[in-house]
């Protein structure tokens, strides 16, 4: 399974998900990226093609993909985590744990 996590700048939320999944789900390939220009690892069609599933942090990211890459939006699932956390912040890790349990992710 190839999983892509997307947030706005790829500074806090999606890299934290990437680190968490690489540590706890080593059987999955995981990457992260952002939707904003000028930040590391910007979302592209190439990385969307690579992913089997794309988890975005909020609906604005899904709308961005729908507008920029309409043929790829079928891969997108919204997690629903706001942009208020620092990278690897304990509360963000707790939300990831909760999301995994709630979503039934395996």
C-alpha cells in the first residue's frame, strides 16, 4: 500500500503522519506533501499517480486536488485535523492514534 498524506505546507501535520506511519506501519510505503507553492515536497500529479490512497488533513486540500487534478480526486479521503499543531506534538500523535482506531485502518 502506498499512502500519501497532504496538508498545506508539509511542515507539521502530514510529515507527522508520515513519520508515525513509517515507524508503526513499515509494510506500507508512505510520503507526505503540501499544497502551497514555495514549501518542500509540493503536491504533483506524479506523486498522486504513485499513491494508492491520499489522506488530506481537511476539505480545503480535497477541493485543491479536485480543482487541480480532477481525475485523481477518487483517491482522496479527508482526515479532518486542523492546522494548529507543531511537528510530532504529543496531542497530534494522540489524534493520529484516535483516527487510526476510529477509521479502522490496518
